C-alpha cells in the first residue's frame, strides 16, 4: 500500500505550541501525532509513504531521519515555498504516487479506530476512482451520498449552501455524513485532475465536488466510527483519554483495530 500523509499545515488553532514546532510534531500522550498516524498506516500494510511539509518542515525531516523513516520507503513533498492545500498537495506529490496502485490519504491530525486495510481493500474491490471515509457525526458541513453510496454533493446545514452548483438536497434521496480526512485515490483521478485544468493551490474537496457528476466517487460509510480531530486545543486535551481507551496499558501508544469503546 502507498499512502500520503498531510503534515504541511500551519497549525494556527494550536498556537502557541506551533510557534516553535510543526503541528505534526505536537505530542499526544507523549508521542508526536505524526508518529501515531505513521504507525497506524504501517500496521495497515503501508510500505511507501509520501509526507508533505511546510511549517517548520526541517523539524519533520530531522524527526523522520532520527527514526530511520520507520522502516518505510519515504518521500518528502516539499511545500516550504508555497503551501498548496490538499488538492494541490496531492498533485505536487503525484510523481511519487505514479503507477497503477491506489494510494491512501490521511490527515496528520486525525485519530480514529477505522481499519485502514479494510477501507483500502473496499476501494480495490469497487469501481471507485476515490473512496471517502465518512461517518455519522454532528457537524455543520456534510457530504451527501445517494443510496448506492456515491458522492453527489455537499451541504452546510447552518446556511443551506450546497455544492456543486445547481445541486438540490432531497432528504429522501441522499444520506448526510461527515468527512473524516481519510480517503483512497486511484491514479486515474490524478489524470482527470490534470486534464480538467486543476493546478496550483486548491482543495481536494472542491475538486471532488466539481467532479462527482462524471467520476465515480464512493463513500465508505461508518455508523459508529470513533474519530477525533486533534488539531484543536480542546480535542488535544481529550486525545490522551481517547488513546488510553484504545490502549489502557500505556495510555500513549495505540494498538489500532476496530474498537468502538470511546465516543467522541
């Protein structure tokens, strides 16, 4: 399995911690969030990993070198000159992701109990060009899937705004799920991205929503997913409890699997 890990964020919500370090190296239970996610990916069968960097990127490089890249074939996609957002970041990393093998994409500030191998295998056995992990969570912004689990749109329930342009939400036709920041992409989607003129700085979600009418973008929809966004101070404080529930013996290292014991 190939994977890409987004570690280039500025981490503005975690200031003042991120005044001196990248968000990816902020510790959770004594271990940098970057390490938590790398170990989860490795356990799922990841053998080759691309990590993008920007804010204090040299600290991430030094951290990885000190740990012998965790035994993985590892590539750095350097965005220190210009932060490219999620879509532009994937496009910049495309030379490392070339070939026929789908790749898994994971945000560095997400902890979850999802079985990443099962997600990846689901994508392999589908006809999807991308498969998005989504769950039933309380939020204001939702991805909308039809009853065949195909991505059809997006809605902000607070404002009523929808995407793509002209999309009309019908509660009888669509199911609303929250995106997890974890997805699997087939390389053919990178070709579509280039052919449709996407370049520079852009969001992968904007690309998905502008492409979902012509590309098969599917959902891996979880009703009881335990997931935590640790990019905010309040959830960073809660994350140690999250980890200790997953691994009570140490409270720091996660033995990842399909545990559903912690509600967020």
